[in-house]
C-alpha cells in the first residue's frame, strides 16, 4: 500500500478511510474513556478503501483529456432532459444531475425539492435544476429520459410518453410501467439507488465525475439505502459510496450522513418508523462489572416534537425489532426539540426503563414508555456520558425484571420492504407481531408486563 494511504502528510480520502481509522479506530473516543463503535457506513468506507482507491487512481484527473471511450454510450440520450418522479426525492434529483453530466443533457425537476435535497444542493454548491414544465414550454419537442421511475403514475403530467427515449431506474417493473411504440434505452439494475447506477457508469467508462456531482450522488445513495442499512442495499452501493466519498473529498462520512438525516427530519411527517429509528443511530460498547453489552442510542432532532411523539405507537415496536436484529442489549430514542432545547426519551423495554431511571431520573408518562429529559439535548455530551457513569458505577439489571417485548422471536418481527404505494419510497416493516395487533401493550408500569396480551386476544404473543 502506497504512502498515500499510510501517512497523514498527504490528504487521505477514500471517504476519509484513513482519517476515519485514526479518528475512530475500532471505536471513536469521546470524553474520558467513552467509546462509540463504528457505524455501518464508517465500516463500509474503511472496508472498501483499497478497492475504492484503485478505482479512483485509475481515473483521469480531467475527463476532457481521456482517450476516446469505446464502451457504448447511447447517442439517443445526448441533449435529452433527465427528470425524476413526482414527489421528487434526493435520488431523483441527484440522479438527473449526474445523468445529465454523464450523457450530455439537461437535468430537470418533476416537483419541488424536499429539505434533504436542498441540503445536498447547498452542501456541494449545485444549482437547483429548472422544472420540467419550464423546459418543455421552451422546447416541447425535446427528448426525455426518465430517472428513478418508469411508471406513468409517477411521471410529471407535462411529459408525453412518445417523447421518452430512455429510462434509468432501480425499481421493479410493475403495473402502469410506460409503454413505448419504439425501442428506447433502458438501464434498470436491482441496486439500492439509481445514483449508484450513474456512478458505476461514470467509472466503467473511465470518467471521473466532478467533485460536486460525486457529492450529490453520494448523498443520494446514503439516502436511498438508509446509510447502507436498508434492505435494498447491495455491495455495488457500498463500493460506490467509498469511491464517491474520495472523489467528493468527504473525510467524515458519518458526519455527512448525520447532517443529511437532520435535514431530512425537517419533513418528519413523510419518514417511516424504520427511517426515524435508524436514521441517526449509534451503538456503544460497555464492559463493566455489572453490565457487559451494546447500547444503541438514536436521536431525532425536530422543531416540533409532538409530530414524533404522536407516532410512539409506531416507533416503540420498530425499536424492539431493531434492537433484536442488531443484537443490542438496550436501545433508546431521544426526540430533541431544537427550538425549545428540550428532549424526551422513548423507552421500549424494562431493561431500558431501569437504566434510564438510574441514569436520568426524569418524569415518566405514557405507561412509563416516555421519560422527560429536560434540557439534555446532546447524545455526545448529555446522554452517553451519563449512561456511562451509571454503568461504570455498578448498574446492573434489576433481578426479576422480565424481558418485555424483546422476548418475541426474531422470526416474528417481520421484514423490511420498500412501500410500493408510498410516493416517498419509504422502507416499512411488515409482518411483525408487534405492529397493528390489538392487545399488544408497551406499558412498563411496575406490576404490568410490557407486551402482555389481553385475554380477549388469543393471537397476541405471550411476552413474560
């Protein structure tokens, strides 16, 4: 491995893999001896460092100086307008921008951008594309390439099907898929993000996307794959994240992912429980005399915490499922009002309740599933140090405490899938015994068993 990767004198990238390794190591050191484990996206960037470095170093610094490309690039897409779906998201916009750069066309918006897309555009200094309506007013005969969709129900109504000359997408071909009377260019791959396809095509044609293009594509992949944790994530998505992070000069991939999630959370009403629980979640390892294990801690920052707290009945079952799937001993979710600087803690089980009471001692409501944390608003400064002190001071799980909802078998917690009817493409959990079942209670009051089934519902799981 060259000195580029082994010294700090030269700026090391590959998503800041070396910087991450030095800053985080096997776990990021906070104040004192608090250690945060690497997140999934950090692990992937470090794991793919060598492959990403080899790819990036093989690309010309200036794509204008490259020799003639012999791989197929469809001339039919040159000068076309690249446009995503209605209720447009980051993958649609970034994919359109990247495809327009790659094939020599014009990016367009099918609808107004959301807060997450606005963040990415500002972050990487990219001008917001014009709307498809404005472009078609000027040139009604322009060719169209659909990106991130191929169903007529998702197309902007100003687009005529007979003007569509291409499709670049990563979704299944289902009902209402566009029908054409002539052959068109189609590139559909079963990957986690349409922007992964664009990034991969840049690479396979020996072209280095500009820094701002790489940044937009990177953000889009992180968004569509839930920071590489979503069920649609593939190894191609992971590799392209590492490659794009290096080209875009992103040294702290987790910081970017967290900033992006915070921007997305401004539109919390559109996020699924899966996205809220996993979006800004970190895990911490403890090895104390009374407790050895993993504690996950998720944070949602919002200007209106009532929007989140009103969805506690969705979030608590998803917390239990996430806890089981990731092998955590405890999982917390703090909802932080960034205007009032006030937070509340969602508690999904008896072990979490016992630890939270000893650590924070806040007032409990909602059958002891919500604790008021007052002015504590920072995971780094307010939450994890307090939990750490509590555990190191000898906290142990009280004897006789039942396991609560976590006693449900992993196989009973369903699976994740992209909601086919959700215009935002949210990932949802289906088939869980803890969701939508009458009689499932998350009451953690003393003397009540969390998750106990009412006698009137024999189908509900017995969770002692």
